[in-house]
């Protein structure tokens, strides 16, 4: 077994990075990447691959890195995953591919995510991208939502010669990649450049287009004569905070906070006109990925204190451990096993504190946390808009779209990503992409079958 | 102005929205007619759009005050209330708006309700007009009460008269029409005869007063919630409204809501969320926003 230690990528030092939005993890240099790739023992039965939702030929692309054949490595990765620079950064690898790597049994697993990122970044820097011969089929597809599910679906449809229009509600494409995940984890330049790859395939993205309002799904299939439709609208509807004081000034959802910063550049207010509305002492309720992203973003607006208030323990947090560690290093203060009882305000309705109850025997049970801003990250739900405006579209009780092989109850209308949900899977970028691609395959089959009849 | 709008990216189709008519109603209130054929086609009374004038602008919700399917245009009536709406005053015919998204929100309920009073105050006068017109075309008996601060601010009187069986104009200072607030004639009419529905659009305090006026009469009262918004698609929760204890989002469940159920006090407080930042923005922009 290989004896060199797992290569660690350089990180910006916590003190510096807590004051800016630059990417925290610098990524491998070529030397580091080749050394890390050399740690892979090229298993006969590579378990890593079973851990990857899109079954990237991990063993294969890593081997090509050891040969310094980065072009070949890029081609190998992109057979299964169209956006290596994105997934290499945001996949919860420790739960997926890296959790399955045999090296992990005794020592540290191969750093598959960072290698994948290296392959994607190297390709981008050398202006390399996939090339495809596209033979038009004369069919048309509408993709609703430009998050990872919609983008992946559009990609595969376009490659197969379908003419694709993506409708996006916001003024920028990318979904959570654009408005949710912060710049210091996923630079927007990367999202933009991966979306530019779609341009080469002739995909058209229409921003400012809220389907259900501007056009209904019925319009798309009827008046606008698309042959197939894919719904990838995500599940971005924020759950409400059910404590007294939730409507006070200074209380906002993580989605609102992140959108004000990521999409509207509120951190650059007033050069950009949208204020963020965060104060000097900020509490984030919750401890999932969104909460951690919010806390770390909040920290970068240079307040005095940022707290994570979480009713369970560190171990129970669904967030990536690496991100929690980053947050701690940067100075986010964690209050575990702490429940929010109520938010209190001055007589003009501005938050001045949060009454909390600690379940820790050692701590004082009840205390007042002095904060002027409360950001709640309690998960999101299905947005009801499409279901409400699409008669005949079957959803479950909570409003998620029901599918069979990713086709909805309406023939020719498919769905994927967070708006559909599969028991036992996490809502991740790679899962959204994989459903987008599988839906694309189903759509092509559907188009084929229709042509024959 | 166009120099800022440099996001030229072939695949991303954001049709720029050209202004073809500007009309000034007063120093602070003005009208834009904008080319937006798809929105005009889909728009229904009571719906709104969100406008982002240029790369650095806020997303500003504005009611669709009129739409013309033949010409492919929508009309917005804007009151300069703060920094962003103030900057919009600088736009001229031929200038273009970077982003307009819409129509958004649930359309207003339109049917022959019987006798309907339509109340518009301040910046609510224009938005209530398409609702009035639709109600009249559906056979309602319509009474409109529109309120302005003073005579020089009065606009669209003719349009309201065209679709109202009775039109009452009130001004705060009595310089035109009746003197006082819109709630006075509203109360008088409710006391005098049967009314089936009231629709009130304007500042929150005015809508709250209208709802309180109609409550004792038990007349269903619809208000249009102008909560602070960001995305307008149900994603951020900024526009949340407490409707008799239940949280609703004005951008997708509204903007029309039952005025007797809305918790206006909470909304009025939340309306001031950004006041201190707005001041800061105006101050700082005196010096450096031209960069
Ligand atoms: C803050 C945050 C951090 C996260 N971090 C990670 C991470 O590190 N790793 C990871 O794997 N996952 C992460 N996730 C989860 C991941 O981002 C999602 O699972 C994934 O983005 C879902 O993709 P999607 O395409 O289904 O939807 P989304 O990314 O939500 O995109 C949906 C798009 O559809 C648009 N849309 C919605 N309704 C309409 C409509 N009616 N008409 C037109 N367009 C519409 C939306 O504007 C949006 O652009 C994170 C999520 C959040 C919120
Ligand atoms: C559904 C809806 C329809 C509207 N229709 C019209 C209309 O037809 N004509 C019109 O002149 N105005 C309308 N408004 C209000 C308009 O959006 C605000 O006046 C505008 O956003 C103020 O921006 P500003 O920067 O100029 O002012 P600011 O200085 O930011 O604020 C001035 C006032 O507007 C409120 N406001 C600020 N931002 C928003 C926001 N994003 N959404 C709502 N209110 C905000 C503030 O609380 C403050 O009271 C509507 C609002 C909503 C929600
Ligand atoms: S896509 Fe994600 S899970 Fe698959 S190999 Fe890459 S990092 Fe691992
Ligand atoms: S399981 Fe680990 S060591 Fe084996 S092939 Fe995959 S990455 Fe290499
Ligand atoms: S404006 Fe964001 S949810 Fe309504």
C-alpha cells in the first residue's frame, strides 16, 4: 500500500479569509495532484465508484492524472459528470466516493474530490471543453429552472440534438449554485464558465421567466409547442420559524440573507443598491449546510459576533464536517443543544436578543443571547407555484412532484432535482445532476417512441 | 447609462426592455410604458413585475398598472419613494431596463360581485385601475374612491370615470374634490347602502384604515400587500405576511389578501426594515456611486 500521506490542499489562513470572499480551499498544485493520484492503489474492484451517485470512473481518471494526461482525465470524468469543477468543490465526498475508498479503512481515503476539481480546473484554465458533433433531431425541449438538475438535463438533451430553451425565474442562471452557495466555497466565475459550456451546445437560457406565471406548463406543451418539458425548480421555499418574534425586524431566512449577498451583491452595498440588513451580533438558527454557509457569510460582513444556535449536538449536524471545522476556525461560535425560545425586540420592532434554553446540564439553562440579527436555516420545502398552476400534475402531500422513471403524471413532462424526492437520498448538487441526466435519457426515449408511432 | 449594462452573454437571453413613453404626473410620480410583449400577453389585473434597472440595482416590485396585448407593452406608475425609485426618474424614452420579470402574483379575483367599491390612495391609485376596469367589464356596479395629497397630484381621473358608476376624489387639503381621507366617503357609502366587496390598494396605513372601516359592516375587503420583496418567486420569505396566524408569502399567495385577516401592525414595522440603510445609501451615493 502506498506510503505517502494524503496531500492536503493549501487553505487561506482563517484570519485573512474571514474578512473576504476569496475561495478558502486553494486546490491542488500539479505536484500535489500527481502525488495524491499516486496514492490510489488502482483496486481491481474499485469501491469508490459505488459511492459516487453518477458512477464516475474514478479509478480511470486518477490513473490518467498519474500519467499527466489531463485531457484524458477530463474526458473520463465528463462522461459521467458534466461539471467537475463544481462537484469537486461541493460534493459531500466524505459521505460518498471517499467514504467508499478502500484506503479509508486503515488510513485516509484518496482525496477524490480535490482531484476531480483539479481535472476540471485544469481543463478550464487551458480552455479545454467537451466537443460534440451535434446532429439536430428537430425536436424541442423546455427546461424549467437552471439549477444543477436543469443544467445537466439541458446538456444531455442538447448533445443528443434536441433544441433546448431553459427558463429561469431569476436574472441569473445556476439555481442554488448562484444564489445559495457562497463565493468562498464556489466562485461564481466557475459556475458561469460551466454554464458557458452549454452555450457551445446551442442551449438558450431565458432568464426572468417564471413558469406558472409567464407561461404555464400547459402553454409550453401547447401554445409554445415543445415536445418535452423538464421541471427542475428545486425546493427553495423556506420553512418558517415558529417562535414568538419571528416577524420582527432583523429576522430573515437564510435564503433571503444568502440571496441578498450572493445574487444581489449586498456585501458591496451601497455600490450595489441592495442592503443586506445584517447587524453586529448575528445568530444563525440551525446547523445544516445552509446554516454554516450563512454563518460564514455573515462573518465576512465583519460583525462583532456570529453564533450558530443548534438544538442538537455537533455529531448530529447534517453539515459537512469540513465546513463546520472551517467555520470554527474562522471564529463562528457554536451553541449546541440550545433551543431558541423567543426573539425579543425594542419598542420599534428591532431585534435586541434571543431567549435561549440550553439542554446542557453544565450550562445555565436559560440565557439571553445579545443579538440584533437572527437568520433561520431550518430547511426548505417544495415551492407550490408549478403544482398550483399545472392541473393534472401529481404531487405528494408536501407538494413534491411525483414521478415514475422521472416522468410526471403528465406524459412528456419530466422532473428531477430537489423538487422530486427519493427516499434515502440527500438533496445534493450531484444528486440533482444525476436525476437531470436520467430524466434527459427518459425524455430522449420518449421522443424516440413518439416518432415511431 | 447603457455602458453599465455590459453583461453580453449570447446564450443568456435577457431581452432589454425599452421605454417608449414617459409621463410625469407630478415631481415624484411618473409613468413608464415599456415594451414587454410576453409579459403583456400573460398579465392579469392585480399582478406585478419586479424591475432591476441596471447591473447594480435592487429588484423593485411594481404593479402592472396597465397592459396592452396589441402593442406588446406594459405600463408602470412609479412613485419615487427612495433611492432606487428616485433613480428611475432619470430614464427617458428610448432607454432600456435591464431586467423585468413577471407577471408575478395571483391575479385579482374578477367576477360580477354586484356592487364593488374600489379604493386607491397615493401610489395605489394606478395599480387599482386595471382591477376596476376588469370588474366593470364583468358587469359590476363600480364606485371608485381615489385619494391624493393635493390637487396637483391628481391623475387618471378620466380613466376612473370611464369605468366607474360613481367616482369620488378626495384630497388631504381639500384643494380638489372632497377634503379628507378615503375612509370618510367609504364609511358613508357603506352606511347608506348594500355593498358586496371593497378593494383597497395603497400605503399600508391606508389599507389598514380601509379594512377597519369595512369590518363592522362585514363587507369582504381585499387589499394588495406591498411587502418588501427580493426574488418574488417564494424563495426568500422576505414578503411574509401573517394572515390570521398563518404565514403567507405576498409574492406567490398574494399580493391580494383578505384585509380583515392581515396583521398590518407587523407589516408596518417590517416595512421599515431598511430605513437606516436607505439613508446611508443615499448619503454615500452622493459621493461615490457614480464610479
Ligand atoms: C445554502 C446551500 C448550500 C448547499 N450546499 C451544498 C453542498 O455543499 N453540496 C451539495 O451537494 N449540495 C448543497 N446544497 C444542496 C444543493 O444546492 C441542491 O440540492 C441543488 O442545488 C438542487 O438542485 P436543483 O437543480 O434541483 O434546484 P435549484 O438549485 O434549487 O435550482 C432551481 C432553479 O429553478 C428556478 N425556478 C424555481 N421555480 C421556477 C419557476 N417557476 N420557473 C422558472 N424557474 C424556476 C430557481 O430560481 C432556481 O434557479 C446546498 C443548498 C443550499 C441552499
Ligand atoms: C407587489 C408590490 C407592488 C408595488 N407596486 C408599486 C407601484 O405600482 N408603484 C410604486 O411606486 N411602488 C410600488 N410598490 C412599492 C415599491 O416597490 C417600493 O416603493 C420600492 O421598492 C422602493 O424602493 P426605493 O429604493 O426607491 O425606496 P427605499 O428607500 O428602499 O424604500 C422606500 C419605501 O419602500 C419600501 N420598500 C423598499 N424596498 C422594497 C421592496 N423591495 N419591496 C417593497 N417595498 C419596498 C420601504 O419599506 C420604504 O417604506 C409595490 C410593492 C409591492 C410589493
Ligand atoms: S461527483 Fe462527487 S461523489 Fe462522484 S466522484 Fe466526484 S466528488 Fe465523488
Ligand atoms: S477505492 Fe480508493 S484506492 Fe481503490 S481505486 Fe478507488 S480511489 Fe483508488
Ligand atoms: S419575495 Fe421572496 S418569497 Fe416573496
